[in-house]
């Protein structure tokens, strides 16, 4: 009899922990994904996250959101990446403007990994609820502004080479931020 009660209770505990973890990582779209230069660029935000190393970005306790750029290869990518691959060694800057305000929030994304894969992101303090315009500036590995790009080479010979890197470009999004609630408050 004890074994029978143990299994349903264990299953219930595992299910509730899974549901809590899903609520914790709820992502919100920050506009419609853009397709450029053989890549899909998706902007999302979620609750601020703790990072390692801890001095890499604004602490989660002092942030409103964790803003991300998910940058993946399309099937037409000419730089050697397979469809769905994360594109490494990019330098991504962001700029946020709230409608009705002259203030601009700017920053650089860091490459990082989470349980849903690698992405570029940063913890950000917003200017409260409202309509925002978000701009990403995406620098290829060979851009002079890209500090990490010098560590990523590209084959250029006829047999194994890939196409030259794209030129630096911007993508823009609009989204309404209404808050994300309290941690675990879903």
C-alpha cells in the first residue's frame, strides 16, 4: 500500500516542479522575427536571470527583463551554417526607446547559453510599462567593432570556402511591455 501512494505522490511532485520551471522561463516576443543575410533574428524577453560570472551584466535584482536576440541560420545561409544553427561570434548592440520619452537605453549583448540553447542577451532596466521600439545592430565577425571576431576565421579557398561575411545591419521591433509579474506568479 505504501508503494502505491508513493508513486502518485512522486509523480505529482515531479509534475509540479516541471510546471514551476516552465512558468519561470516564460518568454515574451518583442516583435516579429526578421530574416536577413541568411539568418532569422528573434527578439524576446523574460524575467531577469542570474548569470555566471555574476559581474557580466546588471544584477537580476536591479533589472526588469532579460532581453535576448536569438540568431539562427536559415536554410539559405551562405556562411557554412546549417538551418537552425546558432550564429556565434557576432557583436550585437541593442537600443530601446519608450514612446513618449527622449531617454534611450543602450547596451551590448553577451553570448550565453541557457537550457533552450545559446543566444545573445542582457539584463535590462526598462522605463516602466508602455510601447517600446527596439533596435539591434548586428556586426559580423570581421567588423572592426567586434572584439571577439578576431577569434573566428573563415575558409576562403575555392574548395572549402564560404561566402564573405555580411555587412553590419540593423533590425527594428516594436512591442508593448506590460510587466512580467512576480517570480513564480504565473
